[in-house]
């Protein structure tokens, strides 16, 4: 589980000014040591994410014999000794095993998830009796029905079912069921990534749009090219393993892009949609995208070429290039070679013409932004999408079909089926090399989105208020036919 942990509080440190003759009293002694504690906590908050350092396992036990009879049931667990670090940089030390009874009940037929967490307790905040010279930093164990909050370190969760509860160990630890211990969401203390990357996609389940005539229904052919949330989820899972400086969020956001959701869009680093979805947008959706791009966000539009003439022309081009590579060096065949080269030139020109037609779909939108689309090959050879963090001399081929990338400010148009290589296809036939290459190119795009957002905010950010409704009802963006539909 990933979470966007907040950085430490921006607050100056204060320390004791020491000079000869300084009288040390309790207040000054506390001030001197408080400085070191705050410095220590800020260090862990800045460079590490909270979680379990070691131990703190959970196992099911029989009810202790010294408890009253009504509590001698099968709800008891033993929390093992261990160490954890909370969000605020405090060490939580559980020195010995502790018996704990899960007391929550599922009142209705719906199951209830119980979270068992440990929490640091500062002895200065406790009303301790006695005049001991030493105090021990301690902890508490809580049982909650809401997800852990700041300061909580989860050690276990359990889905309780209505009726008698009998806790058991799951037969498969990766798929625990009701009344079984679930340790999958325990966080390990580790170095903090630079960012938790958030991705959202378009939610068209409402079936309506502000476009004149409404949002057209998605046909079965269209459904094939709409990237599934599962593919985006697989991609986010791959980020931390391939590039640990970034981590992918647990879930893919879904937004309608209506004005009331414009502020939610600003929470995401990247917004992913298809060319067909883009063409279905009306003015409110396009205004939301425009504000998002101006605030530093990145919009990735994938124009699938499956079943189009672009796919067919790309295949022919590739075959001609392979034939020229293997063409024998024979003077008698010079004319044939010349014919092949001429045919390759014609196919390349036709292919470029079709790609330019797809890019014209975004022409009006990019003119409004003042950032015309340019192919990645036309941009600086060290453009971040080509070089960071993975180096691409040429763009990858997905299922033997090349992709092309066009960029205009924060708008990235991918012509090809890049997202199909991010996850598992139905036949489980994608080669590992294809999946890895597609994911690495996706990470380059995600890294570009994160850096663009970071650099924009580093300049003080951009005004991102939702634009006021226009008094005139005339559309700003001309309605164009679906280019890819025409190419089919």
C-alpha cells in the first residue's frame, strides 16, 4: 500500500544558547534536549516513510486462562515484539509479546474491517505519578474501524462477518477471507520516494456529456481501444520496481471533468484518456483540461491504431525496410532496389499524412494553449520522455507495431497501442520484453509529468480557479469527424 506522506512541518529549530556562567534548570535542560528530538524526528520524516522496522508479527492464540470466562473465546491474537517508526519520526518499541482480544462486531450483514495499529505515546503527555528520574517512552494498541491515520502503524487488519467470530490463519496469505488475519497492508519503514505518482482516467459511466448531441455510446470496437483500469493499475504497480525514486498510487482515479470536479483533477500528476474520449468532450471538459495543463499537469491521449490504415501502412513500411536490409548487393538487381526504395518513400509519406490527420484533431485545442504539437523526433534529442529515467534511441514497438509520440506543452499524444503493453492481455501472450519496454516508456512519460508539475509549482504555481461559465453558447472548439473512424 502506498500513501502520499506529508513532509515535516516547516518550522525553524530553536536551541539553547550556551555561555559561561549559564545556570541550568529544568526548563533549559528540556529546551536543549527537545532540539535534538525535533531534529531527529524531522530527519526521519524528510527521508523515510513510516512503517515496521522489524518484528510486530501477529499470531492467533488461545484465550489466556486469567481472563474472565465470557472473554475466553477465539478472538485472541498475540502481537510479537518489534520496532516501528511513525509518520512523525518517533520510534515505537514493543519490548515483549502482548495478548490482545479483538472486540469489534459486524452488526449488519455487511462485513466490517478492523484495523489493529500501534501508536507512539510521549510520556511528557501522560500524567505519570511518582518522582522517578527516568521515564520510558511507551505505546498503545488500538482497534479501529476506520483506516489508519497519521501516527498509526498498522500491524494487521481483519474482515469480520456477522455472527460468531472465530479467528483463523488464512490458507492463502495473499487472499485472506472473513475472520482471517490480513497482513498484506503492513508498511515497511524504508527510504521515502521522491513522489507518489497519481494517475486519473476519464469516467464516462454517466453516459452524458455537455457536447451538442450528447456523448455517443461506446461500441464494442471502441471498447477494445479504451484502456482498462486494470492495465493502468498494472502500470502503477511496476513503477516502484523499475524506478524506486517514484511510486505509483494504489488506485486509478476516475473523473468526469465536469466543472464541479475541476479541483479534484489538480490532485493528479497525469490524466489519461483516449482520442475517442477527447473528441466526445464539450466545452466544460475542455476548459477543465486547459486549466489543468496550465497548472502544470500532463494529459496523455492515446490514439489507438488497431484496425486502421496506420497499422497497415506501418506493417508494410516495416516489411519494406527489412527487405532493403536483406537485399543482395547485385548490380543486376539495382533497379529492383530503386523500386523498393521509391515504394518505401511513398508508404512513409502516406503514413505521415495519416498521422498528421490524427494530430489535427488536437489543433484547435493546442492553439488555445499556445503550444502546437511536435513529434518527439522534432524536439531536443535529450527531451525527458526520451532520456529520463530510461534511454530510448528509438520509440518502442508494441505487438510489432511502432508508436509515435507528439508533444505540445503538457499534452502528450501517443499514436499507437502503448497502454496495451502495460498489463496482461486476455491470452497472456505478450512477451516479457514487450511489457517491460512499454512500462519503461510509460515511466518516462510519468516522470515527465511529475517533473513538469514539480517545476511549475516551484515557480509559485499557477492560478487554477475553475473558469466562469461563458455567456455565449457558441463552441470554441470546432467539431471534427473521428479521424480514426475514417481510417478504418
